[in-house]
């Protein structure tokens, strides 16, 4: 099985990033026949330099800065689905809040919390 992970994790690795690393590492250990390809920003050095200790995990970068939220949103919505097809992925793993506008493969996405439903004023109406 080929799993493609969209690892736009924001400006720095926080809880979501650490969770992502642990999940991907566990998948590679439990299922050594799985190939996991992680796409991340060219300047996500923490993730690009992370030692996953598995030859089944490959990290690739794309040419958008982690500090460019609009560029990342556009990449994730329109370019990334094409990469999933090109990489011949069986499954797409989305560890963040990036929307998937075009579903071309089965996908797993993680919802970490639902604070916006409890705290109505946490985010602006536009966000």
C-alpha cells in the first residue's frame, strides 16, 4: 500500500506535528510493506530533517513556504490531488485542517478538537 501524507503543519511542529510523526512512524513499524510518502513545505526543516528510522518513509518538499497560508491552501486544494494521482497512492492521510476539494482516493483526516463549537467567539465569522 502507498500512503501519501499532506504534512502542511504550520510554522512550527506543535502537538499536531508530533502526533503526525508518531502515527506515521507507527504505521511504518506495524506495516513494513507500506510505503509512506510525506509532502511538506520546502522550509519545514524540522520535518525534512527528522529521522523516521524507517526506509519506508520518504519526505519530499514542495515550493511553498510554511509561512504562506494562502499558497498552502491553494496547493492543498488544487495541486496536491494531482500529486496523489501521480504518486499512485492508495490512501491519502491529511493530518491537519486543509480542505480536500477533490476526492480522488480514500482519505483519512484527523479532527483534533471542536473548540469552535464550544467557544463561539474563538474565531471570526470569516475564519
